[in-house]
């Protein structure tokens, strides 16, 4: 599998992973690895982050969108909610 962004510029570079947001294949140059905390809801509707954060691989497009969201909503920028 080749990187989607590299393919867009006419290069064939092997992908090292898949974006967890959009599913695009990405190479090391067009990917970012970050941390994300899973959460669960405890009694009285309080959200609790679970320790150890998970590793999240994003393509450059989705990483840019997540950074823009973090500026807008910093309190929820790194959480994934689970039930």
C-alpha cells in the first residue's frame, strides 16, 4: 500500500500506517503520532479519562483539523468518549 498524499504528487512511497480518522494510507513524512485519552462516564454523569493514553496516527490533513479543533475547544481536544 502506498501513501495517499505522496500518490497525489506522483510519488510511490510505502505507507507505514493508516490514519485513525479518515483511513488514508500514510508514509512517515505525511503522518503524525499523538496521544489520546479514552474516557468513560461514571455516576452523576462525570467523564473520567482512563490512564494510559492510546497512540493515535493521523494523516497531515486530519492532524491539521484536530489542531484547529483544539484551539476552538481545548477542554475536549484529546478525548475519545466510550460508553
